[in-house]
């Protein structure tokens, strides 16, 4: 409840701050719409020459694109802006203000910045998923819906933990923004089924930069492609990375000297 209350507080602050620059809404809407059109146009070109992509039908790939946009929106709303703010506060020594707060510091740095316009991508992703589900029809049942929710949650935890560990490197290195840019570039590969990539790249997108668990696996759950071992692997990896990110955070925090040092 504390997490939800704090998240709601920061969201309200974000709304009040961004409402001063409402033209940003227009730019974000244009950017989101352009991204969707580009993704769907790419799919249209591909499926003009084949009836499946790595064993995925056109409607299943549309569902994958919906998950890709949805997860990207979740990252853009709170994870990315909060981690960028956290890196900046470490470099400038202003993390002191967070550490002196009565709430858990990791929680505060994880939700301290909210980009409300990225909610558009969440809505857009849900809309694309709705269209894909309508086309898939009776092939999607309650079991798939529950599995999708669990895998989406596991994917969100994996992405958050991965971002936190990358951001925590700022305790050791002066500037690490380029690492975050690299992750964003790699995430672009998630708009396609991971099965279309060669083995070495599939391995990298699954275990090194876990894009597959964030996008492909939830889409597999929704389309009935998910098997038991993959589901357990997703939940296990989420738990492992969450614990590891907590450990890296605590070790890195010991190196922080603050603005008054």
C-alpha cells in the first residue's frame, strides 16, 4: 500500500508539472502514433511475402507488437525517467535528499519521476492487444489471460531489475547514460518474435539483455504458445534479478559519498 500511495503521489506531481507544457501531449501523441504506424507497416511488408514469421501468424505478431508497445510505455512512464534522475542525483551528490527521507531509498529512487505522457503508449498498446485478441477470437481463453498477466508482471520485474542494476553502476562510473541508450536500442529487437533471430542473438536477448522475457514470453502466454519450463524460468529469473538488483543497490550505496563529502 505504501508503494501504491507513493506512486500515486509522484504521478500527481508529474501531472501538475507536465500540465504546464500541454504541447508535449501533442508531440507524444504524434510520436506514439508514428511508432505504431511504422511497426504495423513493417509487418504488412513482411506478411506480403510469407504467411508466418518464425512460426507466428500475422495476428499473433500484432499481439506481440501490442505487448512491445505496452511494456515500452510502462518503462517510459516511471522506470526510465526515475533511473535517469537517479543517475543524475548520484553524479551531482543530491541523492542525499532521498537517503534522508523516512521511506525506503530504493523505492523512492525507483518511482521518483513520472512521465505522464508515456501513458499514451500504455493505452495504445492495450488497444493493439484488444484488436489482436478480437482477431484471435476463441483461441484465447481464461488460462491464457491469467498466464499473460503473470508473465507480464514477471517481465516488468525483470526489466525494472535490469534497469536498476545498470543505473546503480553510477556509483562506480562517472557517466553511464550510453549504457541506457544501448539497452533502448536492444529493446527495439523486441518488436519481432525472438524465434526469428539466430541462436547467438536469441541467447543474448534472453539471458544477457532479457528482452525476450519482457515481450515475447508474455505474448506467447497470450497466444497459447507458452510452455511450463519457460513460464517457471521467467518467474525464477524475475526473482533472481530482483534479489540481485537489491544486492547491487546495497553494495553500491556503500560507495556513495554524497554532496557533503
